C-alpha cells in the first residue's frame, strides 16, 4: 500500500462567475521513501492539489469528489479537528514565499517550538534543544544564538530553511514542498534542493515537490506527474519522462521539439508556448491542450472529445491523442510511402 | 476629523493599489484608457455601490429640484400652519413657523452639500499641491513641510474651525468652506505625498527621466494623472467628514445664520423641540446619514473598481 | 530602543511650540480680541491684568516667549469674562468632567467594539457579521446629536430611566457616556474587523494551520496579536473624535465640561480662555499621539529593531 493515494480528486472553487474546476480528476500515489514531482504552469492546479490533501483550501474551495488516502485513512471526509492532528505531524508542508510565511512578530524559536509542543510531549526546554538541533540540521549558523531572533533578521534562503526545520520537527512521513525554491535566488536554490534531498533520506520521508521548473524535478524526483488545466497529462518515472516524453506539452516544457516538415504538422520550434490555458470555469469538451498543440488539427478526435489518460507503456501514462511514439511511427510510415 | 477608521489604511490601500503591481510599460495615456473602462465595469457589478450611487443622485436631485418646483415660500412665517403632520401637501410636515419642511430640508441640503463639495474640492487641491510639492521635491523641504503637518495634526478639529471662523468674524457659506478646509486638509496632504513618493519610484517614471523628460512633464503628465483615480475616491471619503463637521458647528450655534439654514441648523432647531415634535430633528438627521452612507459605499465601490489587479486567486 | 523613545519624546517639544505659535497668531487675528493691537475692547481693569500677564504692549516675540514659559509653568492666564477666575481655575473645574466622560466613553467603546470586531471577522459573511456591519454603518452615518436625542427621548423623557441632563449622579452619566461612545465603538468594530480579516489572509496564518496548530491558538497567538497592535494606531483619530463628540454631547446633556465651556467662551468672547483651552487640548492630543507612536514602536518588533 502506498503512503499516499489520490484517486480521481476534483476540487472546485465557487466564484461570482461560476464554479472553477481547478482540479479535475487527478490520481497518483506516493510510495514510502519516494519523491513525486508535480510539474505545470501557474494555474494548472498543482498547488490546489496539495492544499486539498492538507485540507487547507480557502472557504470558496471544496473537494467535490475523489479520495485521498494517507496510510489507508481517508482524508477527504475528515473534520478540521481531525486534520489538525495529521498536519505538521504526519504530513508537513512548506510554501513558496519564505518572506511572508513566518509570523513577523514571533521569534523563530517560538514558531519551531510551538509545533513540537502541539504534537509531541516535550517540555519547553527539550523543545528548544531540539529546535537548535533542527536549525543545525538545516545548516543555519550559530543556531543557539539565533533561536530567539525575529524572522526579519533572516535572509530569504535562511527563512526557507527554517520552514524546512519546522516541517521536519515532528518527523512527518510526508513532506509537501510547494514551489520551495521559486522565490529564492538561483544561487540559493540548489542548496535548498540538496538539503531537502539529504533530509529526506535521513528522515526516511516521502516528498511531493511542486514546481513549474523542469530543472528542479530533474534531480529531485523519482516520479513525475505533469499537470495541465487541472488534469494530469503525463505521469511516469523521472528517467522515463526525460528520455521519452510523450505529451506535446511535456515536450514543450522540455524545450525539445524537432522540426518536422511533414504534411499536416505545423512547422517550427515550440520553446515558448503561445496562447493560454483554457478557462476552467467551463472546461471545453475536448482536449484542453488542443488549442495550443502543434499536432492537433481541426478534424482530429481530440478536438471533439477529451482524451483519456492511458497507459502507453508500462508505468507511463499519457493523456493525448498525439503521443510522441505514435507520431514517430506515423513519420516512418509517411517516409516509407 | 476622520469618521471612518479604515480611512487611513483605506487611503493607503487605494494608493498601494494604484501604484503597486503596475505592469503597464507604456505611458500614462494608455494606462488610463483601459483603466476607466475596466473600472466602470467593475463598479457597476458592485451592488452596494450602484444602489448608493442611485441614492446619492436622488439626494442631489431632491435638493436641486424641490426648491425650484415648490409652491411654498420656505421663509414665509404663518403660525396658522405650524406643526402640521406629514401629508401630501407637506411630505415632511411644517415647522414651528408654519414653513414647509420638505423644501427647507432641500434648501438646507443645498447649503450643506454645497459647502461639502466646495470644501472637499478645496481640500483636494490644497492637499494635492502640498503633498505633490513635498513628495516631488523631497529632501529638506519635504522634511520641513511634514513637520509642519505634524504640528497641524495637534490642533483639534472643531476648535481649529471655530477659531478660523472667529478670525473672519462672520459666518457665511464661504467662510465656513474655508474654515472646514483649513481644519481638514492635512490628512489628504500626507496621503498625496505618500502617493507621489511611491509613484516617483515607479519604473515608468525612471524610464521617462531616462529619455530626458523634464521635471514638469514628469509631474504633470505622469504623476498627477495617476493620482486622479485616488483623488476621486477621496472626494467621496472626505465629503461626509466635511458635511458632518458643518452640521456639528451649526448644531452648536456657530454655523450659518438664519434664515439660511443648513441641515445642522435645522437639526439644532428641531432639537429644541424634540419632545413635542421629534420629526423636526429626525428629518435633517436622516438626510445627513443618507449622504454619509451613500458617499461611503460609493467610495468603497470606486476603490475596488480602480484596483487594476484581479481579485480572485486560487 | 531607549534612543527611539527619547527621540520621539524630544520631537514633541518643537511640535508643541509650533502649535502654541499657531494658536497665538490665530488669536491675534481675531477681530475684537484684546491680543490685537488695534482693538482692545475690554474694560481697563481687565486690560491692566492682561497687560501684566501677557505683556500686550511688548513686541510679539516677547509675548510669545512669555506665553510659552507660562504654559510650561501650566499657567494659562486670566479669564476675560469671569473677573476673579483664571483660565487655570476654569480648566481645573471643568476638565476633569470631560476627562471622565471621555475616559468612560473610550472604555465602553473598546469593551464592546473590540470583541464585536473580532467576532465579526471570525464569522465573516454570516448573519452575525452582517448585523454587526449594519449597525456599525448606521453608527458612523447617523450624527451623534441625533443618537443622543434618541437616547434622551426614550430612556430619559419617555421611560424615565435616567435624567435628561447633568453630571452629578451615576445615573446621569449613563446616557451621555453611551452617546459619546457610539462613534468610537463603530470605529473599533470596523477597524478590528478589517485588521483581522487582513491578518487571516496572511501566509503565516496558512503556515500555522499547516503545522496543525489548534484554531484557537492560531487566533489568539497569531491573529489577534498582529491585528490589535495596528488597532492601537486608531487612538489618535479616536481621541480627536472624542474631543469633537464631547462638544456636542456636553451641549446636549448640559454637562459642565470643557467642550461646553469652549463654546460659551467663544460666544462670550473670552479669548484668553479660548486660547488656553485650545492649547490644552492640542498638547493633550500631541502627547497622546506620542504615546501611541512609542507603544507601537515597542510592540512591533520590526520597528523596534529597525530604530535601535
């Protein structure tokens, strides 16, 4: 049994204009000790998926259907009270912007200690000691002195490390990192990713990394799910994804699209994908990527019916009418005639 | 005197929204065209704002039209008609001198709202000028001007206005306008200065400097037009304060002399008879409250409408 | 930290001097004021007294300096109207009344307003919230002379629970305090609600939730602290509002406070009293603002550390 199993998750938001299908049928599993990377552009629903797992949706959002099972327990029906026992203790989450994710009027020490006092039975002194150990682990220099500093004395990178320390403080089984490096300088990013990887191994944690940056998941993830417009469009191991991407969107993300001059296929490179994702208020009854897809043409089935997520190879799922493998096969066909 | 607690942060919020997240790369003109269109659309979607706008306009129509259309002389004393209950002939009844309250309230509105608008505009002009100069020039001048403002904040509102009126010696429409302006302009000045300073740091201003634009062009073409939206919101925020201030002064007997009566004087007159004929104080008070409420929701709607960023995040 | 406090306190001095200066000049500008060289429409005995006190024949800067020194010595000069009373006497007699009225009103407005604001924010967009919003909107739109009149009409005149005016018995204090507190109350409700709503949106509240902290703790430790501190900054405008309101309330309830006395002084052309009370109120407001600034600086660690 996997540590976390998400099955056909749908999370919708009520807005003045109608109901937005932010997450529309997402399924995946995370095994113990493994890292799943969820990749996609802004607004594709990756963060909402994470928030759904944690039960941290804003009042306008709710999980309408689907199941989220953590260690076999169903999370979707749980009350906030029950979820509060799981958050921070079994599943921890770190967020994108370290500058605003810490309370500016409380010391760093307080914010680490309060988590431990909530979930573990530690005295204040023990908790403080443990907090210093944690700060050392995340490589904050002079941890003992800095414990009682306020957040504004820490740089962005250091604050993110503190967030990681807080997340690890109660030894969670799963860590969800939502764009952990996006708000940081490039020079600092690598350090954070390395740290996460190291700690994951040491603490035998599973991890979900959410990002829009393929480079981030290339190193860190065991498995990758590519999301677009609220759905998973490709899902497989990291190796397989980088070696044999199938979905046109994945290819675009990887920036590698060979120039094809065969009939019926548009020419040119697709490094920046023109166009925007569809309006999730009323998702079109067709492939959501079709308008931007270089391979879709008017008569294709994908413009009339949404493609299903199918297993194109063992352990490799894709949701498109034009997977790379079949395109290549057609190429050969055409060339052979 | 700020009657709305959110006012200070409200004003700062309007300033922040107007300037923060500004991604328009082109100059002031383009920014405005789409801004107004979007703003109008957003405003009309705001129910409270639209209802208030209607209410506000109705009030304005009332004070303008009724005195023109009424068959009654608002100053005609006829004791035989005194204290009549509201009826078709006299929708608000009559007062102790037999004067029609409906038209007197309308006339009172002309004075109260007139003073309100005049003072508000004066406050805007003085405030913007002071704030713009202080913010734009910066340095020691800014410092000195702001210190002076700090001192002005110390003078309590009513006494300041009262003394100013005493200096003039006579209380009429214009002296009242000036007195209220003098007592209220500094909050606006401070906020405008803050806005100018924030705008000055904006990239498109730097760009303008970089291509060699002169300071007056920057000020008039880029900085001031962008304060326009903020200014309009402030008009509707400041108007209630001024009207209330005038009402208070009149209520205390320091207002415009009879027979011209503002809502405040009408209220004061009504107060002397509150036990026997409460309607005489009820009507002008409701009129004042009507103005304040509608103006506030309009200001709220305008602020949201002028926010260039979208609201829904998920 | 100490440097910050000292600096803030010292800054108050030039501001007070400036305020006295402005008041001084304004008094000289009023027609009929004995401070104007041209018109000294005052009986000779009083004039002699004033001359001694204010040095009216000396050049203006000497007058000003004298006045400042006197203010520093807490001596506000003689009254122009009440022959054997000085402004100080008047102030001593009437100011405590206003202070009590204002203090009680402030207390009541905080005791009711702050919790209401908190509850509104926590139950945002529910009936509770809408009701609180509705009443607080009414509260700031309806002029205080009207609410005071309403209170008197029902509770004093019709039902006779309380007297209609005066400030002697405990019962007589109820209505005026309520009437004066209504405006600051609505102010607090709106302010606290707004602050809390904003704080609830902050990222660090989301972090606190993600840590699995109990909601009650999040509200008390994370949200309330950060919301109530900015609410302090309202103290300035609220004090101003109380001063303004007291003029009206004292007038309506015939309370012998300083607001009421100010108006009668103006009407009675008792200019030295007018000047004295204006300076007193100004100093009060400036000092109160100074306290608020200092408190804010102490409570908010960011400003505290930035300045030290």
